[in-house]
């Protein structure tokens, strides 16, 4: 389904009972809302599940410009408003977790809880060049050169070897990400620097991370856990960056137990 919010046409899906508590799921860079298929199917048994394609991804518009995390959070807030959603649980992985942190700091009143999965609260100065390199590669050559290096970062070697049924759809998602959208979101992520502000978050918070995550390592989740008082940290082993796809049952179970406690 499509709706205009914050000046862009956004693609979204709604599943689950209309009168159930709302859960909003926000995907990683270079994927789309289908990344959440295993979790959405389970959660829609007892929650109203909203998934959407972030600006620059999937079926949502991809303006050619540098995006900011504030803008991506504004998109999410405008989408919720356009759909008449006053309160929601937020589940974000990687970039989706960065958007969630931004929303929790700017609009905590619309969030019931925060699940921050395989994400980070700061891009260290010495890592900014990595984002510059990805931006210039995609601007010059499109998404193809990033497909295999991204898969190698996102999953453990054994999983890549044995689970092509999961890996192939993710390869396709990366490949079909609009280059303009990827570059726009890279600019937003590169500027991430929220760690010192996270103490202000008072929402019930779950942090989930794959033990072998290279992109947003365990130390990044530990830093978030240390800052947000009362937060819970769940480490999935073995799993890398897309831990929701590498360990779908354990990931979903952690979400369901947390949501049941805080609902």
C-alpha cells in the first residue's frame, strides 16, 4: 500500500488484528520491508504490525539527495500520523534501530517500547571513510559491487554456505536497492552520533545483537545497553548482522517475550 508522508510516497503493509497493540518494524540499509517476513508473520498473531520501506528503499520514493536521520525519523512519524497511529512499539534493525533511537529522543510520547537490533549509536571518526567509499562506489558503479561484500558482513560463513534459500533473496534486495536511496541513507548513517544522549531514553528497551555481527558489533550494543537504564541485552550466537534471518526463531522469541512483558 502507498501513502504520502513528509513529502514522499511511502510503501507499507499492515497485518494483524485491527484492534491489537501496534508494532512498527524498520529495516536495515539496502533491504526492504520483506526483511521482516519471519517476525511479522509471528507477531501478527497478536499485534497490529506495520512495516514500511524507508526513504530510498523498496517501493518508497528515492529522492537524489543526502538524507539525515532526523529526516528519516520525520518520515516515520509522518507515516504513523497519516495512518492514525498514536502509539506504537518500535522494532528497528541496523538503520531501523538508528531511526528508533532518534524517535525515542525526539518523540518519546509516540513510542510504547524500543527494540534496537544489530545497531549502533555512533559511527567512530576512523570509520567514516568506509561510508565515503561505499557512497563513491555506488555513485560510480551502482549496487552490484557491494552485493558480495555485504553478504559476507551480514551472515556467518557457515550460514552463507548452507542457507542459500535465505541468502539469495537478500542478495536480490541489496541489488535492487535504488543507488540514490542507498547513497542518501549512507549520508544519514555516517553522521550518527547519539551515544551521549541515550541516557535520556526512559522507554522499555530491548537490545538484540548477533555475536558475530561485524557491521554493528556486540560492543556497539553494549554501549547502548550501558546508556539506557533498565534496558535488556540479548546476544544471539551464532549470528551476524541480519540476526533476525540467521536466528529467526530465537530472535522472534526474544521480541515476543519482551513485548508480552511491556504490553
